[in-house]
């Protein structure tokens, strides 16, 4: 061992030329500086935390404009780090956010690019994390996380090869950590995860017990292969106090010139040694990590490295007089490898790190809901991206559309950033995110339209979208006497969808399907509250509804809609007041229906299989705590923090106006709660759930008291024993128990409303053992169950105080000269415990990966026959549907003649008698446009062949060895497309060579 160390040092001495351009050809674990047995090894990890937008926009951060807002200029970080690393081959630097790196890389000349490649291939510059941004974990959906990793990792892989492949998760700033994110890291092939933020009670307990390093058992479905080494960082992610050497800190550099009166290395060095001893006493091995950096540091990296060089030298110089501390430049990988080499055992953890609390009164659970319209827009972006990627593959000329898809890929990567989707950026930055996303969507939709025209042959006009359908506005459907509506289904199974098209009068319409069948239609008026949404420019006063049955998988149906001005009656619709038919069910039937209480419109009777169950649904609000944040107890509720001042009070009184609309396709109860809160509760024919479409805002600001609005559902006498279940990033479910954490002692629980809030990406559920009661949503929201039988979701918040975590603005979102108005949907399901999981899973999937609507205006002179004879009105991308428990998660153009294909099992092992079973599928001749000639499996990010992937092993305290179990036999290089097996919650990523199917 000693010999080897000497030999390595010798090599360094020999090859380090004056310009420092030295390529050892070794990166990753092989490029680490050696550690010393019998010493505390101190790993100095120089890094810069570069938010992809927060107080400044992405571009303002990159170029370094607007420095009065925040001194930050990312482009100069790369320039200066490159120079500093070249000067001394011992130095190391890690970089995380590929969005910024790529922006810089593309602008460099060949010489600079070669110098960077040299640093990467010698492990001196290492990519960690490596996704487009450091994504938020609470609000991000798993599909978008996978996509943004895939894109960042692909850029690195294509540019740097194996040495550019990150294998460490570096989630240093996100505000809490989900178990699904950990599971995804294992699937991306990462060896470990480092993060900075966890409940301070859990952190102090872990430091005391030396359990801040653990094996996170991140998926009960994937088993031991989803075990992840996890390290909670000692000092969040910043330099030890007093040792920030960055130009931004304006602290003294290290002076080691004994002749100088400024000589300070000794007392500075001794101070750091105290810190090191203290930190080391709280971790299990003889290694510790010093995070040497902070937000946007290293713009003048020479200054940082100069002082680090000197202090490392000082610490090591003391070894000759018996010091047992060894300081080295390092990276998280090298730290992790050193820890792994100790063969130590670690405790396990199987819950998550949510919610995060940074002091007694500061639960970071407000950002689960902050900026609700931005959170919805992000979900739409994902939907549109999946559609345009699928269609690009089906066009068989995917490469032609790369430039149309990439802006949305990158926009979605930016949106996942932990100040973007979280709603914790400044208002001008949020506006810029909307601009970026809107541009990306625009390009992708253009590709979608072009490809659809090619597939359909439709030439009478083009395909356009109606991005404002969420406020019931669409120029084509409102203003045309004849138009085509094309509904594309991005799911790999057929679905039936009730289309709702905004129309400007109560005229009669004919809707004709691709088989020339005239469909049943229904017209329902828009509530006045919708018509009055500020900023809404639309003539629509009603919606035309028809049933689009059996939309083909990865395909579409086009419907011709023609106005019939001769018929003036409203079609199949009538209204009545709640009092008139007291005895009947208002929406649905006795098997699945709702009846509103005539005396109190917050109360319903729910009919399920002939049984009557009392249900309450009401809008309430928490008053936001005001405060100046001078002490913990004066913490204000803000963009990050949810701190209610007391319990929730009701917004609506019991005498709300309600109207009922019944027809052959949908039955609706429209209620108006007050002049800023209203709702439509509906049930479509044959559906297994109720839809609650809420409209909230502008939240009044006249009393200057912040308000955080919830929708609360309650079943009386329901016994769920203080236990509820919430999804993790829209995937596996986690058990939550009121006022309880399974992996630490929750002692300081004064904020016991916000401390029980969890992020809801798709569903929150209760069970009494016999039945299940769940509410699903259409965007990320905070939610909880504060009392038995109760479920609540926070839909909107408006506040007048900043919570002092940096954003410096109160979350008081304006829109159209007043407070923001939000419209969204909740879906309530209830039924027998045996089959409800299937209902919830399939519904969640359908609401996440929605059909995309395209509209084409057609002159009334054009006859149906003319359209039909020239246009393919129905198209399926698949010859057969995939089984209900399998989803085609990704289909996107990859490289030269290949496509990236991801398949996932969408059920957990214990959810459904049939659908939870493992499944085998054949994809060879599955698609109509192409045939798969070969398949090769990769790790989740597509950046390494699965057969070439290796992982480090870890030992848990119960002394089992965590070894990677590759769940499928993959002895050969290729995978048989005729036989792809999937176990519950498994995702398989495959690169497919394809040829045209004909
Ligand atoms: C950023 O700087 C530009 C140019 O000085 C200025 O016009 C703009 O208002 C600034 N933006 C913000 C958000 O302060
Ligand atoms: Zn950050």
C-alpha cells in the first residue's frame, strides 16, 4: 500500500509539466488522490451551486447581467475553473448543471474544448448529477425527471464518453428528498447520493448516532437493487464558516509568508483542524467531506484554489509532527470510493426525507403548492413533449424534427429545477420560465402538426392547438361553422375521452366520427365565473361535449364538427334547481352517484353500489402567519414555508347557489361559493370517478392577510387510524402517519398542520381496510389528512410577507392587473379495497398522459365526402394495445437510425390481483409504422449498456451485502424484442434499431 502511494506521487512529479496539460487516461474512482490509513482523510470538494434561475433568469445568471440583484455570472466560472485546474494537477472541481455547462461549451473554440476534455478524462473535472438541472424532488413527476436526466447525460456522454458519465447524485439544495428520486438514481446506475437538506431533528439525531450515512431502501418493488448509499452533508453544501475563499465572501486569503505581518495560515489552519475533528467525530469512517463552495462561486477560481492549496499544505505539513489528519483535493466520487473501501456496515432507511423543516416553525411545505398555474403549465409541457417525440419517431424521419423537439426538452429540464417548478423564484424569473416553456411548446407543436398532416394527408387547412382550453377558450371551435378536431392519444392503450369544445352560442352541432357516424352531443353552459376570468378573451359561453370512444394507442381520431344553424334548441340538456327533484341522485346513479344537500351545498350524499355515504367537500382557507422573520417564532408563511395562523375556516356558507345540468353524456352540479370561489362537480357516462373542477381567485388582498386555500373532502365515521398514503413523484405510494416519522423521533412538532403536509403529484388516499377513498389531482399540490376520513389539497395561496429564505418577495402573484386566478381538477374515487388501486392507477395515468387536441378550420363548402376521401381520419400507431399494467413510457428519436424505447410496469406488487403480476410483452411487430430489428438494453438514462454496467457493493448493518441484482437475464448483448418481461414498477430502457414496417 505504502509503495503504491509513493509510486503515484512519483508519477505526479514526473508528468506534471509546466503547463499542467497531463492526461493520465484515468477518471472516476481511478483518478482519486490516495487516502491514508490511520488518518482522518479530509476530502476538499470544490464546487459551485448554480441555480438554473432563481433571483435572476437563466440567461441573467449565465451572462452575469443584473448583478445588483445577485452577483452571479456562470460563464466566467467555467473560464476561471479551467484556468485554475490547468495550473495544478492536484486540484479537482465538480460540475452539476448541464443546462449551464452546455450553454458555455457550445461557444468554446476547439482548443478550449480539448483542454476541457483533457481535464474530464483525467478526473480533474468531474460531472456529478449531470442532469439538465438539479431537479426539485417534491413536485417533479417521474417522467420529467427521467427525461431531464436523459437529456443532460446524453450531452455529456456524446461529448466525453465514459469519463463524462456521472455516477453520483448531488442534490445538495432541493428542499427535501423523495424515495422515488432515490430509486431513479439506482436505475440511472448511480453509486450514491449526497444531499444537504433534511429535517434538523433527523439530522442532529443522525449526526449524534453517526448514521448520517445510510443505505436507502428506495423501492419495495425493485428490492435490493434499489438500495442506494446516501450521505447527508454536514454543512448543507457550503464551506466551513470562516473558510469561504471565494471572491464573493471577501474574507482574507491564506497568507503563509512568515515574514509578513499578515501571516495567518497557522491560526486559520488550526481553526479548520478543530472543525475537521468535530465533523469527523460524527461520521462513521475516517473520511469526511468538506464542501468548499456556495451559490455561484468560483468566478475567480484562482483565488479559491490559492488559499485551498495553502491550507491543505499546512494541514499535511503537521503530519511530520504527529498529526493524523490528511487533506486532499477530492470529489464526491472519491469520497464515496474511500468510504466504500472501508467495507463498513451502514443502517438502512425506507421512508423519505419529506417534509423538510429548518427550524421549529419552518416547514418547507408551502412550495408544494406555490405558483399553481406554473405547476400546471409544466405538466402540460410534459404532455406535449411526449406527444411530439412519439410522433417524430412515427414519422420515420425523427432526425428531421430534433431541432423542433430539443427546445421543449431543454425547457422541461429547466422547469424541473428546484426554484422553477417549486414556485420559489422571483416573479420576473417565473415570467421568464413561462416564456421559455411557451417557446419550447410552440416548436414541438409545430412538429406535431407537420407530422400529423403527413400521416393524415389532410390538406384543407393545418392543425393548430388551443392552449387556452383550460379556461374554455378556443378560437377555431368558437368561430368556425365547420372544423376538424383531431385527438391524439399518447397512451399505449386505447382510451375513451369526453371532448369538451368551447362554443359561442347554443346552436346545434353535428359531430361525425371517422366511421361517418353522427355522435350524441350535449351542450353545457359555462359558469359565469369562468366567463369572467380576468384576461380571458373568448366568445365561448358553452361547451359542446361528445364521446370520443376508443382513441387508438399512439394514434388519433378526427371528428368533423359542423354547425347546424337550422336547429336552435339546446341539445339534450336541461337545467333545474336543486330543490325540484329532491329524491333523485343529481349526478350518476345509485351505483355511483352524488346528490347535493338542498340545505347545505357543502354536503353531499354519495351513492356507491346502492349504499349512501355522507360526503362533505368544502373550500377553506388558512390565514398565513405574518412576521418579520427576526426569530424563528416570527417566521412568515411564504413561497417556501407554509405556516398557518390557526386552523382552516370555511370560505363558502351553506346557502351557495347551485345549478344542475343533466344530459346523456355528463351530469353536472355548478356551485358558486363566493365571488372568487366556484366549482363544477361532474360525472361522465360510465366513469368510475367524480370530477371536481374548481376555480379560485383572485384571493382578496384587502385585509392584507395571506390566505392559503384548500379543498377539503370528508367522509364521516371513516376509520383510517391517522394513516394516509401519498404518491412519490407520481409513482410508488408511501404510508404517512399523522405526527409521526418512522426514521426519527419527531419531538418539536409545534407546527402540526404544515408538519403533516406532503407533496401530492398524483394521489392521496385513505383506507379503512374494506374500502379505499382517494383524491387525484392534475398538478403538484400540498396535501394532508389531518383527521380521520379527511383529505385536503391546497389549491392556491396568496401572501404578503416574504419568508426570508432568499427569494425576497412575498408570493403575491399578479395576473391581468389583479390576483392570479387558478382553475384545476380533482378526481374522487371510492370503492372496495380489492379493485380500487386499479381504478386509481389507470385514472392517474390517463390524467398525466392526456390526449392532445388539434383543431383545423374547414370552409363550410367542403363536404364530408371530400374530407373523408382525402384524409386518414383514424390512425393507430400500434397494431395491438399494450396490457393495462404496461405503459410505453418513452418513444423518442435517438441516434442514427435508432429510437429510445422505455417500458414500465405501472403497478406495485401488492395493488391488484391481476394487474400486479409480472408481464411479458412482444414489441417486435407492435408498431404500425416501423418494425424493430434489434434491441439493446441500457441503464435508465440511455448512457450505458446495461450489460456493461457495474455497481459498488455495500453492507447494511443487518450484514447483508447489497449487490446489484440485474432483474433480467442479460447475458447476451441484445434483448429479444418478442419477449420483454416486466415486474411490478420495473422500467426498462432500450435502444431499438427500426426499419419501416411496410
Ligand atoms: C436587468 O437589467 C436590465 C438592464 O440593465 C434592466 O432593464 C432590467 O430591468 C433588469 N431586470 C431586473 C429584473 O431587474
Ligand atoms: Zn439552489
